């Protein structure tokens, strides 16, 4: 539809035809930036928990006193996996971009 309409309108539609394909990439970039912020906010919540529990990390994000922020891609908290004294936070992958942070609280 868009291709036929742009052909009908001629050069006036050229800017739209050039910019329209970029919109999904712009949205994905915005979500990736928001996801990075969510990961950092979750780290701060983990630090608060550790400060209140002698340096221990929580078994799940449900244990945090401050509710974790939501991943903009899923509307749910980021993935959290506790392994010994390390925790792994993972954001939802977006294309070739995947956020993964390993957190370890120093005693």
C-alpha cells in the first residue's frame, strides 16, 4: 500500500519512504536504553537488600524491599539467577543485543 501511494504522490513522499523503515530501529534503541536503566536500578535494589542482610543476595527478586523495575520488552522484572554469592541479571534479548550483568557483593 505504502509503495503504491508513494509512487502515486511522487517525490513528495520520498522523505517518508526514507525515514519510515528506521522507526522500528529507533524504538528498539529506546527500549534497550530503558532496559539498561532497569538493570542498573535492579542492581541498586540488590545492594539495598545486601546492606540489610549482612551482604547476602536475595534468593529471588520477590524478596526485595523495593519492587524491581520492569523490563520494557516484557513488562516483567528482568531474569534473576542466584548461584552461590553471585547473581546474574539478564534482560530480554533484542535482535543482536543481549544485556547480562553478573553481580557479586564484596564482603
